[in-house]
């Protein structure tokens, strides 16, 4: 069982920045893809970004390319999402996720096996 705990959400004005963090514990995969998803009210959950175990491969949704950056800590069991130039359309609950499959499989499936509890990000106009 993998436990994922997010932190760093909050309220920010449009144009501002936030940094989300996620720490994994428990039975961590020896080589796991990690990523961030989000779900806005009345909308389906969508993948925001993903990163391979090595950190060498990343994926970004078109809506966040150039504004968000995903990275992993040196211990590999932490992942960060730096969010810049935020706009009200970024308002959502953001979920950290992890999966034992490689990043291509995870991105194609638009889902992962383990999930955090979510952290709210609200961007005011």
C-alpha cells in the first residue's frame, strides 16, 4: 500500500504561483511513475503532468505547458508541481498519484493506481 500526502495548495490571485508537494511512503514501487491530476467542479478528472522514475521523461497537458513544471526529489519518493502564471481555469482539487507502470502507459491510460487525498487550488480573478 502506497500512501501519498499532498501539500501546498491554497488561494492565489491570477498571475501568481504555487508549489505543490507530494510525499510517498509505505510500499513504494521500485520504479514508479508519479504525477498530478486535477478535478474542477462539474468536470472530469484530467491529467496535468507526469514524471518517470528517473525524472528524465515528463508529460504535460497542453493547458499547462510552459506554465507548470513537474520534478522529483533526489530520494525519488517526492514529487513537486511548480505552477506559474495561474489563471482561474486552474482552480481545482489537485491529486498526487503514483503507478508502477512506465510513463507512456500511465499517460495513455490517463490514470494511476495510487492516489493522495487531494489539495485545493483556488485562483481568483
